[in-house]
C-alpha cells in the first residue's frame, strides 16, 4: 500500500483520541470530556460569534487555537495532508459542464495512467468521466453503468454527438444480474460512488478480474458501517464507531440556502429536544426520523407536534414556544462551538475509511495507492484509490 498516511499509525491515534471525536455534542446535554476539561470547554463556549465563524472557516487557525487548549491535538500534526496535483496543463473550463465537475474529471483522468482493457464507469451519471477518458484514450472502448435511464439517454446522446464510442447502460450495480460480465483486465472507474455503491465495487471488480480500479468514494454514511478489509477489522478502531457524517463535514461553497435551512433545523431539533427532556425528565437524546422538507417552511410549534407524535408523547397546549425555540438556538451555538474540536478529526477519519477500501483491494491481489487526485476546492471528496492487479 502506498500512501502518505500510515494506516496503523492513524488507527492508533484515532483510537487513543476517540474521547475527543466520538461523542457528538448534538446528542449530549453535556459532552463527556467537559467533566475533566471544563476550563478548555468554557474557553470554546465563550467564543464570540465572529471568532467562532473565523475559526470554523479557517482550519489552520482553529488548529492553533485548539492546540493551546487541548495539547493532545498537536499529535494530529504527524499526519499532514499531502499536496494535491494541479489541474492538468492546458485545462480549460468547458461550456457544457459545471466547472468543478470538469476539473474533477480532468484530474481523475490525469491519474489514469495506461488503462487496460475496456473502460467501465461505475455509477456513471451522465458519463462525464467516461467521455473524458475516451477522449484521452481513443484506442479504448467504454461503457458506463447507471441506474437512471434519463441520465443514460442524455449521456448517450451527447457522446453520439461528439462521435465517441462510449455507451451508458441502464443497470443497478447492487443487482449483479443486471451487470455485464467484464472481459478480464478491464479498467473500472468510479468517481464519487456513494457508500454502498463503492463498497459493492470493491467486491465486484476483483471478482471480474478487473486489471485496474480507480475509485474516489463519497457519502460514507450511505454505506454499511463495517470494515471492508481484514487489515481494518484487525485494527484498534471498529468501523461502526466512526460517525460517517463527521467524515464528510466539510465546508462546501455556494449552498447558502441549504446551510440556512440546516441551521434552522439544528435549532428546532435542539429546542424540541430540550422541551422533551424537560417534560419527560429524560436526559438522553432520542433520535428523530428525517422530516419532510416542507416542515422547514412551517413553524416551530408544528415541527414540535410532529416530532412529539414520532416519540409518542403529547405536548401541553400552554407550551411557551418562543422560550423553547430560544433554548434551541442557544444550544445550537454551544454545539457548534464544541464541534470545532471534533471537526479537527474529520479528514483523518475519512483517510481511515478510504485506506480501508484500499486495503480491501490490496488483500485481493492489487498494488494499491491512496492519494488526493485534485485540489479540495474542486471537491472535498478528493481521495483516490488506485489499484492495479499484481499479475494480469
Ligand atoms: C454521486 S452520483 C456520481 C455520478 C458521476 N460518477 C459523477 O461523478 O458525476 C452517483 C450516481 O450513481 C447512480 N446510482 C445510484 N444508485 C445506483 C445503483 N444502484 N446502480 C447504478 N447507479 C446508481 C445515481 O443515479 C447517480 O447518477
């Protein structure tokens, strides 16, 4: 396994530091580590809104600030993030495709050095990656596997128009009976295959004798929470102890409406939770199912009624809604500040999950490397597992 991050070392650090990153402040009226680190916790909670915002958007500043309060955190410096490759020379943003996707695709194809056999794109969407790969390697033929017929049709029309031989096939990658058999030695490409989809790829492609597998995973929270490799299963950290949402908690740009709605949702959920704890004399967090999007257009009282019905409790008519909403907003401020510490671990947890996928392929006879394939400004999910079969 070639990687700038050593799995064993990382596994040891994450296991030793689990008390810092495992408990989610959202789920604890009082986060366990506050008991022994009250002073450091108070310093976090006392951050002004402006100071909090600038630490939230500047990881290095947050690291410096937090290291002064929590000296253990200096150990994270043993895992510096490797440099990501630049955009390929001559890259120009196409007009027919979103700029960030075009940059991801260009960098991904740049990592595709001398492919073997047919090119097969896994969960291809409209097949942007397949299209670029075929342009770059015109001697190869290619197919894309995609569940949504409309995306297959759009991609096929586009590739036909450009005179490319690629073909998107309607297939459900979770149902192997819908998948074509590979010829052996083919090259499988997966850009941002969500949790269960990349977990399936790690099993399927080696069985098909794929010669080369390039995989950039994402949405770990949609997969099964289990180790994919024997190496990770033998490690100190159990895969199901990792909160996969934390590993994808990066700042994305250009979604201010979405993040406003998220902030509202957090305050409402915490406000309701404070009310429920008060009424039921229950200090444990009780999860809520995900709510229909229309709920966030309504008001806090209606949301609480819905949540209470889910928990099988009834709320008193005279409930002081503004009071409980302000409790929720106050708790949100506290949760956000305490989360600054936990967020320092999110990239290392992502490395752990991606290295696990890499080892799963290495254990099936592949030479594997894991490294960033593009600058994180194009996608925070920028880790690439590149696996070549040892013996064709
Ligand atoms: C995050 S998108 C990535 C698309 C493309 N690789 C890209 O980077 O633009 C995931 C794609 O997987 C497809 N998908 C989801 N479940 C699938 C399944 N079971 N079988 C095949 N495709 C699936 C979705 O329709 C979607 O196009």
